[in-house]
């Protein structure tokens, strides 16, 4: 701290800095803005910066936002922050945004289009400089509109079919293929698949990959063993597996389209007196936190959500600075099957 | 939609609304602002509002923030959104703020004072109307300064000793007492306690409650069975219980100051070939999501984090509207012991 004295409770203004520096307010403004600093004598600028720091002067971000038409905020649309998938994505986004002076505004949509529209409008009112969107549905009129308005936008985790969006996704194909191969290596031939909601890109891709991988590895895919979940949730997974258990077609393993669905499988198995992996092997997708401590620890496909968030934030900042790319790029991050206690060799 | 035609890609302005309504821009401005609407003929105001809606006009929240000296944003300081404790608090906060037109800006501090200071400064630059703070330490110079500046602020989950802060906490005393009584009812007499970091209010309160409750229930508290954790984390819990296991004093149960520390206990027990609850019973605190599916399911004290967030948001909005209370109030929410598979009767 220097020798300047201001009352503790006062918020120092540009004018206070000018008075202490003995220069005009406009000079202070030019010196503190990196883009106009060269207009001020270097020594004077350094002195002004030092005095501003000593006084604890904070530029007014709102006013600066109006001047430069930038708010240095970014809107992040998520289905639900209490889904353990999303906190690591948010941390990744924040880690990249913060050092660049940007703040993330988080909004939960609960996958409800009207709530998403309301949140989106609200974020627009805050003049966010762009959006990172984890709520994409395969067909998404709202986001198509955003794109027509040339607003910087990056999709994360899920994508939209066609439309040239920039997106960051996991290599779901490799993940599902590795999971199917693991089950077949363990001797399973009667493998059930619990698909996610049909309006989500990840659900369709994982389902199609399951069918193709099973067929390629010489296992017949039985349509009666494919069940659709209403949502990526425990309750939906429980309901879907319960329907399969009640059906006549037997199976020895189930591949769930995500970890929450797999957790629902645990509930359904227990209620029906079936053991995992003794009676039925279960595999999830995402490798969300703490599933290594489940009963049994869940075999799952690890998705680098933290890195996904970082990558999405980097791509968005690039759009904000350089303008929208002519064609959206898709960044696909590698995944890894993590084998734990929920999968075992089929009973002889 | 009405019959007005504007290019899809244009963002309609106040001026566009005025042109379509055939009135002056100032009239539109008055009609759209609830506080000045009475200055405009009611029929005209209704027509302007309808046209603005049809055109998709969005008021400029930044400019409005400058005019009213309110940003309608609230800063939320958290240690780490990937700690499963905090997403439900954030959802609760958001549920109350959203219908009132407020947006939460979330910032992670990782419990590091310099990072907290930087995040705080950044949120001030965005002119947040107040703060909800989950990062309170027992002595917290930064937050004392905020209070001196008369900035609306509510503490959640943790409190600061003295200083008259408004805070929302759980009834930790009732929770720890119920946990100790449960262990004693199961026949445990040699009970270890893993305390949280000593600079946090929850850690001190839970430790003191443990000592008092055990003594009151007729169980001698052995100082050698109390171990301090560096952080509320799995790794710290693992390290602390490992130290106790390596010590000479035997115990049959451990009460962990939070669930993450309890998860670390699971790791330490497994590495040392001890079973839970066969050899050692374990109790956590918080009842965070999915611990009912752990191996074994964790007995824990349920804390209503979602309601905590809602209550904090309500108290903060009250401060923003009515000014700071003369004396801070403390709202204490009830908790409940949830008994699961990690606790069992002591071996005969």
C-alpha cells in the first residue's frame, strides 16, 4: 500500500485517482485502458496505474460493458447443476474464463424448452457476450435462431444435427464400442441396452453404436432387449430395467446410456432380488464422481468433463474475439472404459 | 405474434417499438417501465407493451442497471461447485432469485483467501446487488470489510464468529448429538471423531458438540481418538483415519465431520483390511446425493441444503429491498439422522 489515505468505506472513483495523480480524469481513463494507454506518456501511465492500485480503484464493469458493447459475461445453459456431470464442466469453463476477465452466468433449464427460453432471454438481457450450451436437443429451433443472429455459441456434451454449430463432445463411439467388447470378452451374449431420450444426440449415437458394435463383434442384437428411458435419470433407468426384467427375454448384462440410468438399474435389480454382477452385469457412461465407491463399484466409460468445459470456453472466447467461424468445428475428446466391480464373467 | 414485420436477425430497439406504435421513444420508455407506466395513458401503454412483445423487444439490462444502480445480479461465493454439497444450495438460491428477476453469479474460491478476494473484486466490478457466501471462516477480515461497506450479504452453511452477520445454518448440535446417541445405542464406547479444519465454524461446533454429547451420555472422550482433518475432503479423511488406525488406542466407531471425510474413512479401512460396519462403524454428515448407494450405504446426518439456499436467497432479497438489518439474524434449519448400512452394533 502507498501513502494515500481514503476513508475505508468510500469506493474510489476515476476522479479520486485523477486528484491523487494531479492529472485530468480523461488521462486517467486513457492510462487505465490497455487499448488507449499508448496515448499517455509511459511514465505517467505507470504512476497512474500504481496510484489506482493503491487506492483500490475498481473500473465499473457495467459502464465499461456499455462502452465496448461487451459485458465480459458468458451464459452457460445446463440441464441441472445437481447432475454430477455438470459441476466439473462448469469448473473447466471457469478456469479458462476467469484469467481472461470473463464471468460465467449459470442457468438451469431442467431440459424444459419454455424454461430454457426464459433463461436465454434473461441472459440476453444481461448482454452476455456468448453462450456455452449443454442442453442441446437434436433439433433445436431456439439455438438455430441464436445462430442466425450471429451470437457466439459453443455446444458442450451434446450436439445439434446439422446447422454448423461448434461443439465439444466425447468420443461416444469409442466408449460404447469398448463397453460392448468388454461384455463380450466376459462371455455375455444376451446384452440389454437402456437408451437415453430420443431427442438427445448422445442417446441416438450411443444406441446406434451399440447396435453396430454388437453386430460387428458377432452378437445378435435383439430389439426386445433395447429399452428407451424417458430421461437421463435414476428413476427412468429403474423403470426401464424393470420393464425388461418383467419381459420374457432373458439377459445377463445391461449397458446403460449414462451413469444415472445405471444407478436406477441397481435399484431395479435389488427390488427384483437380482444381484450385480452375479446375475446381471451393469455398465454406465460418464464415470461421474464417487461411482468407484458404489455397491458394487460401477464399470463406466470415463468422459473428461473438466477438459470438455475448458475446451468449450477456449472455443467461445475465440469466437467472441475473432468472430464466428464460417463452419462450426466439432472437437471430440477421447474416453476410456474404467472396469470395476459391476461387470463379471457370465455364469457358466 | 402480431402483424409486425422486422428482419429476423435484427435486435429490436426502443426506437423500433416507438416507430411501430407511432409514439415518441420517451413514451415507450415510460410505458415499459412499471415504475413510470402511470404517466402514460393506460390504453396507449397496453398497446405499446403488446407491440414490444410482438417485436421481441428486450430491455437492456445493463443500461437499466446503471439507471437504477442495480444490476439484478447476486454474487454467490462457494468453495467448490464439484463438492456435492453445493449444487443443491445453488438450485435453491436460483429458485428464489429467478422469479424476482435476479441472476446468480457463481464463483469458486477453493477456500483460498487470495482467490476469494479476486473473485470478490470481480463480482463487485459487475456491481452485484449483494452476496451469498458459503466460504465463511470463523475469522474473516474480507467479509468484515464488506459488512462495514453496508453491502447486502447473507452467509450460508458456515458462519463467522461475532459481527452480526445474517446466516442460514443447519442445526449441527442436534445432528451430532443424534449421531453420538445412535452409536451409543449400538453399544459403542470407543468412538473416534474426525474434526474438520479448525478455521471453519462447522468444524468447531461439531467437535465441541461431540465432546459434550458423549460426556452427557456417559461415554468418556479420549483425546487420542480425536483427529483433525486438513480439509473437508476424501484425502484428508483417509489420512486422518490412517493416523488413528496406526495409533495404539482402539476404537469401534468413527464419527466424521462430513461425508467426504467419511468417504476417505472407507478408503483407509479397506487399505488396512478392516470392514465397515463389521470392524468399524462410520457416520458422515450432510447426507450428500448418492451416498445411499455406497458400499456400505453411509449413515449420515441429513442437512436440507436446497432449503438452505432458498432461505439465504429470501433473506438477501429482503436486505437488498429493505436495507441491512440492525442485527443479523441466524436461521437454523432442522436436520435428521439417516441410518443406513455403515453403522452396526458393536461386536460382543
